[in-house]
């Protein structure tokens, strides 16, 4: 039974990858279970400088999901490559994926160059959901031209496989995907969170200090499957699917939609053991569904 998948020359023992922002830097969970059951880990997003993040409250539960406006709290790219990745590499032999963010093209380039030069990093994942501070505040990922600009710029300094993480807050996800592919992306990750909001009717205030935040969790899974399938048919580069994944069955479904690897996000916060459980359940489900090789079901829909 084959669970191994390949992302642009990087081999993963299975397609299960904790998503950025929901698994820290991996080191926290290394005390809980053996990380080597995982195919890869997408690390907490890094920016050029350390960031404290947004004001609290910045996380709120919702039915079948959660809202977050953490604001990219992180210690900065230098700490990532100088401390976090080397420490994780001592305990983890799977794919390490660095997730980088920026509020300008220059910041994206700076962070990508540092991540690409780090020996322990296998894949660089560029999050284009950040607001462009020099372009009116709209997220880079909501414009095909802006997403392509970032992709082309980071491509010049990145010698590792380059994945671009797409925002679902767009009219045509396939257009953005094609723009990133044309600008040099080796692969795509989708979806990031959907913009959402809740109001506390007793206090008459938004539940998040930042008013709005990213909505994730089980409720977004059908949206993620739809977008992964659309993108799979629009480009020829591999896709990492994410958004509401919480079970081995979800992993199979996401792969049938077109994902080569599958990231697990918000469910890690509800059940810290979920990725381990999925890795254990996946071969059993494959046997039940008479799937001998996961690669045979990628994009069959």
C-alpha cells in the first residue's frame, strides 16, 4: 500500500501536513507525539521583523469553525532559520515547509531568500493573503497581477520548490492560480481562510477586536474542495489542499479533487492529535476503499 507522495521532487511519506499557524514550529507538539508519522509540517508564518500580532480577543469559536485575527504573530525570519528550523530538523525527518509573509514585495523577497538559503527547509510557501501597504491595502492574493508580481519576485531568489498559498476571497480562483503558475510558482496551496465576522449581541460589539477575521474549520471544507478542483483543472503544477480537513476521509476526498498533499489546519486546535490520527487511519481507509496507491486517485474528479 503506497501512501508516499511527491511535491516537486520532495518526497513525503504520506500526504498529511499540519497547516501553517495551527502547529506552531512543530517543536511544541514534538513533546506530545512522534512527529515522524507526518508527511510534512508547514511552519508558523514568518515576516521580516518579529510581530506581536493584533489586539485580543483575536480568536473566537463559531459553529463548525473558528474566526481568527492573530495578525501573524511570530519571532521573525532570522529566528525561524537560525533557531526554529535547526531544532525541528533534529527531531523530524519529513518535509519542512517554511511559510513566509510580507506587507511589500521587498519583504516577501527578503523572507523568501532567507528561507531558501536555510539548509533544513525543503519547500517555501508564500502566503499572498497579506495586505499590500504600498498598494492601497488590498491583499496581494486578491489580484492576479499582484499575486504574479510577488511570485515573479520571490522566484528570482528561491532555489527551493516554491508554493504560493492562495486566498479564497476572490471572484475567480483559477485566474489567480494561472497567474502564479505563469510567474514561476512550482505549486499552489489553497485555500487560506475566508473573511468572516461575528457580533456579540449582548455587548453590541464584534467578537474580535479587529472586527473581522479569517474563518476556518469544518464549515469551509466544501468551498475548499471546490476551489482545489477548479485549480487542478486550471494549472499543471501540484496543489496542496487545505480548508476544513478533519479526517482521513477528508484527505481522500481532497486528493480526489486534485490535491497531491493535504494540510490540516483549525482541527489541530480542537484536537491536537488529529494529524497523528489521520496518518494512522489513512491506510485502513485505503484498504476499505480498495486504494492501493494514493497517487492513483489524485485529481480523478
